[in-house]
C-alpha cells in the first residue's frame, strides 16, 4: 500500500485547459443573424388563435402591406416541405378577396409541420372574421372555422406502451 502511495506522489499533475470552440451555428450571434428585418405596418393588429392536434398558433394580421412571417421565418421557408402549402395558407385570403391587404405574423408551437399549417390556417380565418364579420359566411362554407379536434389517442397503463394494444398479463 505504501509503495502505491509513493508512486502516486511521484506522478506529475497535468492541468487540462479546455479551449472554447465557438461555432456560428451554436452561438448567440448566429441566432441574431437568422432574425431578419421584416416589414410590418405601424398599425394595430387583430389576433386569432388556431388549433389542430397539439399545435397552437397565434396569428396577428396587420392592415397594410408587409411580410408573411412564421416563427421568425418567411412562410415559404417555414413550410417548404409541404406540397401546395402556398395554396393552402392563402386560401382564406382568396375566399374573402383580401389577398395582399394584410401583413401576417404567426407564432406556432407543438405537434408536426402539417398540424402547424392547419392550426395557422384556422387562426388566420378567425382573425379575418374578427376583422370583418361579413367574412364568416365565406370561411364557414370553406370549412376553415371548424376546429379539427382529432388527436392522438392517449396511452393506457398496463397496455405495453401502445394505446390499443391488448392488456399485458404475466405468464408466471
């Protein structure tokens, strides 16, 4: 035991100095670079809340010309993976005849990208109805004011991790 102690005492202690690696992707300055300067009119806004599955969107429409922004990205960039997304999110504007009259700002949270798109359309339709109650008949016929309440079925205890799996029973 004493021999081991002497050997440990003879060893030199090395100091480890960690160098901080700063990358543009993970740094705060890179996050500021992602935020672009979007144009919104200096007027007041009208807000609408839209929901689909677990996704929730807060839509603000400003009267006047400006950008269509979703989570600090242009709408085309945010929903680039969805086929015909451009036609879907512009449909409420087409039905009401207000295309190009509003600047839109959207914050979407939860669920997947498709549910987020549908939640955004629902919130946009609600905001348009709040702007002008005359739009309600057009949007109601287009089925944009109906909340799609279908959700993922919850898991039950003792079912082996799935919602509809048979009950797990011990064999021994």
